[in-house]
């Protein structure tokens, strides 16, 4: 099993979520986060011509755990749904998951995903 974490533009979260449901992924968690990468923030012109630098931008972290065989289709789906061709589209991180336990039933492993 793998945990997929995607850092996304906030306005793309619902598009990505809907696309993931279409490929059979319904279990996910989202968390509002701030961060910076290649985009390195933005500069806003304030009153009186003062520049205001915002170097930590709002993003959303989407997390899901999938079977190994589903990693490529899930990543491809996220990429297609989140893509704007602009800096700041996000990143995807993939990590191994040793165990999953469903609290309600006690099921373990892939059955719990």
C-alpha cells in the first residue's frame, strides 16, 4: 500500500476530488496548509505603492492510501485534474504504508483501505 500526498491549489481540490471518485478513490483527507516552492510567493501592491510580499501561499494537502497497483492511475488523475501549466500547481509525494486498520471493524491491510 502507498500513501499519496498531493499539495494542490485550493481552487483545484473539488476538481481533483471528483476526478478521483470517477476512478474509484473515495477515501481521502484534505488539510489547509501554507507553503512555498518554486513559486516563492507573490508580491501585492499595497496602498501608497508599498509592496507586500507573501512568501507562504495557501495550498491544500490531499492524502489518500491506495493499493500499490492503483498508484499510477491515482497520480495521473491528480495531475490531469490539478494541472494549470502555471508555477504553483503543486507536488505529489508517495510513501510506503506498513499497515492500515479500520477502527470500526478491526480489518487490517488492503481490506481496510
